[in-house]
C-alpha cells in the first residue's frame, strides 16, 4: 500500500492522521485486510523539481552515470518507462522518447 503526497517540508514530522486515513481507505477497498503493524510504518521524501518534470538522461561529464530521479508522486507510475529509457541509453540505443525536456541541463543558470 502506497501513501499520499503531503507538502510539509523536510523537517515536518510524520502525520498519524494520514496513517489512519490510509488504513481506513485500504480496509474499505481490500476485504480482509487487518490493522497495520506500527513497526512497519515509514514516511519518506519524494523528490520534486521546480518544473515538475523528472530528470532522465546521461551525465555530460561522467559517461557511466545515468540520471533517473524527481518523479514526485508518480514514481511508481513512471518507473517502467523510465527504466526502459535508461536501458536504451545504457545499450547505446536512441531513446524511444525525446529526452530533451528531461535533461538536467535545463536547470543551468548560465
């Protein structure tokens, strides 16, 4: 079960109300799901970039480094296509999608 997006900053504490909401919604959708196990609760950060697009591509200075991050709350959704695009790059193939909009260089200030 995955969570939700909550914009709270890097120092915001976990939200017990959010856990309760996720638990109620899960139990309503999946019959027979029991109570959550508190020891397994976890909240983490979802990288978000100013233009809301991920960075996907190859490093211009380190040829063996590939970037695939910043998918915000749709990382699971975009993971498959991102993996395919990175695999194409690693194999030296032309990516099946134009990666120009996802280039890290779009954030250069000079």
